[in-house]
C-alpha cells in the first residue's frame, strides 16, 4: 500500500470573499500550512487547482508540474526537482465541477505512483498530521480484518455528529473510474461516490486521544470561521508553549 496526498485548492471561496489559499495563518498561508502538513505524512502530494489559478508562494523542498507542464509561480520554479517529485501541481479536468472533480484530477495525476491517497481540501487549516496518520492506520486495520472474499474498503471517511467529511479522507486510486463516470453523468458531489463504494466510517471516539475537539475538521467557509480558526491556533500555540 503506497499512499500519496491530494490537496484541493480550486474552490472559488465565494462565502469567504477572498481566496482561502492565500489567507495568512501564523507565519504562512492556509495553503502552505495544509501542503506542509500533508507532505509530512505522505509523498508525493498533488496540488489541484482551477485552470490558470494563481497560487501563493509555497516554500517547499521540491516542486514539479504535472505531465502537461503546468506553469508554476517563480518561488516554486527555483526549487530543484527530484526524480520523484514531492509536489505535483495539476488542474481540474472537469473544470468548475466541484470537489469530486478535484479528487478525480488528483487521482489521475497519481496514477502509477501510489495505490491510495489522502485527500484534504483547502478549508481545514488546523488539520493535524496525527489525525491523517490515524485515518491511514484505521483503514489498513479495517481491510486487514475483512472476511476472506469480502470487498476491500475503498475509502476511509470521518464522521462527526452524523456529518460526513469526504474532503479530509483517504481513497483508493481504484475509485478513479467511478468518479469519472459520476462526473460525466453530472453527479458532482463526493457523496455520490461514497454511495457506490465500501467505506470505513471513522467516528469521533477513534481520534479523541489526538484531536479531542476535532479541529482537523474545522472548515473555514466564512470570515467568522477564519477568525475562529485563528483563535484556536493562538490557543493551541499558547498551550504548547507552556
């Protein structure tokens, strides 16, 4: 089981009023923080953006465009690529079709490199590396304990108070053709994908020891959400300094 990462940053941030990816978050941007967190758990990482979307500077060890030679910002192009890049920038194939299209584009870019991918949207700046590692562990354990002949789980998705979080989750690359079929049919929500595959649902008590307040799933959709996340960040940093 080889696991990569997908960071989705192609949303239009209408309710926020400005691009979430560029919002300051401590000493970096929201996007840079999320990329750094995901890259600390898995590699390579694919960054999925809208066609021609400008990205903030990402000070990351290695950068490389996808096979279409997507142009990168100057701060990225100065980095020296490795034979296996740690960050791949790609664009939505089904442009403007929402997060399922982003998952599809990320899985497409990872074909042949990994078997599974951790997916994180650019909405959760407090996502925790330990939280992502826990999803991976629980997914592996669930498949290892399946009855002989039972279909393997193809996704691992957290649930809080009945709300599913398909954009902080783990997917098998085998779901790529299913996602493509759904997009072609106009079924654009990740929920449609989850209806078609075996899913390991993960509940709050299964990560309470590492993220008791589920901050890894705190979405910033509005300016008020962003301010709340900043307050949590300040509180977390203050606690860790004691």
